[in-house]
C-alpha cells in the first residue's frame, strides 16, 4: 500500500471558484452540468473528477475497470469479480451486486468517508470509473496497474442510457428526442461518448500490456473467448472448466435472476440494483430509433471514428 494518504476529498471552496469559471448548460433544461477539459459533469461528479485527477493514488497491482455509462459496466464487474475470486467455495456474485464488489470510485465521493473505503481495500483492488483516460494522474498512468475498458455500439449505448436516466429520475422524464440531441452533441454526464471511447482505444493501441479494450458485442457473441482473453490480460490463467463456470455465472439472464441484483440499492448512491438490468441484447436500438436517428448516428460514428480502425457491427 502507498505510504501517501489515499484521498478523494477536495476543498469545496476551491471547487466553487473553479465552477464559476467553467462553461455550463442546463441538461434537459433542468440540471446544471459543467465542462471540464472537454467532458461534462454535474456538480457532484465535477467534485469527484477534480479529486480523481489530483489525488487518486493507484497501486501497482490495482485492476481498474473503466467504461462509458451503459456500455456493459455491470457485466464486466461481474466477470472480473468471478475471475479474481474463482477459488471461493461459494459464488461471490450471490453475496452482493457487482457494484458492491467493484465500487465506482466517483460514487464513493457521495458517501460519508470515501477515503477510508478505497484506502482500506485489500490488494489487489478491483475498482471502476466512468472518467475518461485523460483524467488519470501521470502517476497512475506510469504505474503497473491494469485498465480494462468496455464499450458498446453508440446506438445501443444511447438507448440504454436514455432508459436508465428515466428509471433513476422518474419525476423528471427525459423525452427521447431531447436525449438524442444531448447524446449527439456530447453534452450530458461524462459526455461526449465518442471522445471517451477514442481515448481508451488509442491508449490500448499504444500500451496493450496496460490497457485492454473490450466490446459488449464481442462479450455477447463469444463470451468464452472474451473471458479467456480478459483472464490472460489479468495474469489469471483459467482452466477450461473455470471458463465455463464463469461464463455461466455471469450470463445476463443469471445475473438478473439473483436476489442481490433484483432487490435493494447501492448504499453510497441509492440507485436500485434492478435498474442496472434491462434487456442486455445487441441491436435493441432498432426498436426505439427512427430511421433518421439511426442514419444520423451512423454518419456521426463514421465521422468521429474515421482513421481510428475502430468500428461496430450494430
């Protein structure tokens, strides 16, 4: 463990000064969000972002899962948890939500004492963040910690995000046409999506030993191969039986059926556990987007990812 104090606490006074200097808009005409170094956050997330950028201490044996919102975060957390705890006699996924086993760093800022939660975790720590790669401190980038990023095609990402936003904000309905404009412009929590994905993609090409880039679609079509790939990246080689067990334990249908994922909520955010599971299928966006919306997102995707060699089938 680092001898330095591991803290995610920031000065509210200094943050207030920063907030006054940042570009801001009202998301959906209701929620103030602020742009920090090209990405958008509400006031709570901005606090967490500033703390993460300035104070997060990575350990060499940390495993940091990263993702944009609604791109397979829960699934990736479940798989990594199962890999790292495969030798337990009882399935760890039956003991709590994947979000309990792999806490999202910025969510802990909302709790009473986030510093002790992170610093007190045993090594190797399994952590998660939705922050872009550029927000990692140089010390974290230069450490031996490993980063696993999961993403999803933009059309399904948008639909999943829109459903989730309305699920957790039932009294502030977000019309799909307004949400679509926010997604395309990138002006919403953690946005823009495309720049977020490209940061991790480019870093995975530069440092493949440190950053593993995964796609939700690949996890769907080849779960066995993707679990093996992930385990090898984490230096956790699996037997054929262990791979089969993890694929079964972490299937979307099974995760949905577990009581720990159907009842209760995440303690430090209050978000209901069942809100993290909907259909979990590839191509569901076709049931919600108009042909014009699909075409616009297709063109935007081609434009944003041009020259990157990154593409999505759906």
